[in-house]
């Protein structure tokens, strides 16, 4: 259940980052860019926590291994749009 909680927090951070990106693109207001940048670190930290939480569980480790490129792709896409 702990892993699910971490995944929920990761998803919330991804949504927050997307909102910051979208707000900045729509308004040009740098406050949105601050949200975007601050959330980037939260996402990377959360992925590391999830990796630690699944240590020793091969099935969950495989799921995280498949998830990481998807997260990276999303972050790269958001970064390119800015």
C-alpha cells in the first residue's frame, strides 16, 4: 500500500507540473514556471523513493523500470514545449 501512496504522489506532482507548464504557456507569468521547476525535482525524488520502496520485489521493480521511460518522455516533452 505504501507504493500506491508514492505513485499517487507522483501522479499528483506530474499533474501539478503540467499545470505550471500550461499556465506559463498561456500567460507567460513566471510564477507558473516556478511551479513547473519546483515540481520537476519532486518528481525525480518521488521516482527514487518508489524505486527504494519496491526493492526486493522483482515484479514491481519491472513495473518501475517500464514506468521510468514514460515519465522521462513526458518530462522531455514538457521541457521542449517551453
